[in-house]
C-alpha cells in the first residue's frame, strides 16, 4: 500500500471490505493461548482489528500502528470506535484515525506497555514479522536482554534468527495451531 502511495498510485482494490474479513486459525490459536492463561501481552503492528475481533482482551493488546476501526484523541490519546460518530473527545481533543502513517508518532501508552512487557517476558514469540520496522523490531532484543527465550515463526529471514532459541519458517497457520494443541496436551487440557 505504501509503495503504491509513494509512486502516486491508488491502493489496490480489496476483494471484500475490511470489516468483512474474519480472523483465521492463527488468530484463534492466539485466543486459545490467552484462554489458557499463557498470554501475558500481545504486541501487534496490524491495523486490521482481527485480534480484537477474534476475542483478544483489549487490556492484553498493544496496537502499535493503530486500528482501522478506531479513532484516537489528539490530546489525551484515548481511542473510541469510529462507528460512534464522534469528532471530539470528552477532553475536548479532536478524534482522528488511529492508524499510524509514516512519520506519525506511535501511541505512547501502547509503546511503553510493549517495552515493559518485553522486558518482563520469559518467552517472547514473534509471529509473522520481518523484525525490521522499529521500534517493534527492538522488542525481542529487550526480551533477550532480560533473559527471555525467543521463538520466531516467520517465512522470511529476520535479523534475530541467529538469536532465536526456536525458529520456524513454515506458514503461521500450520505452526501456531499445532503448537497450541501440543501445549494443551502438555498442560493436561485435552480437546
């Protein structure tokens, strides 16, 4: 999308509208990890709202690049649903799209919480990220410095591959649901 914009081209037309897209098996596997009490925090660079739509609890989620379904207050940073039809926040600030464009600052609270949870983690799992876009790409380093184990599930190479304790280049939808099934078996939670 950004490459097309930089070339002066419009975005490619979507096959279906954003709000018609549903969470996939990988999203649902993350929800299962949450429901087992094993998800301390989820850091996302996706703007598609699929983590929340899948059932991830908002207090466990940092959406570093915003969310297409939310507006953010320019004054206090609070987010509200864009379907609410509001143009201003309770504090008097203007409500604008929460999606972060190049050059825009990331939501400060989400960023701070992401670094805090990275430092506290005992296992940091990267799913579907090239780990080249900062500051999110810095978070595995913070986790490693604090003694966490690093797992990377990504089809392409990342700068952290040689630091990973476990590395998978398979498709996320193949790896993550199977890993959750194994975790459930290890925890004595049979389906």
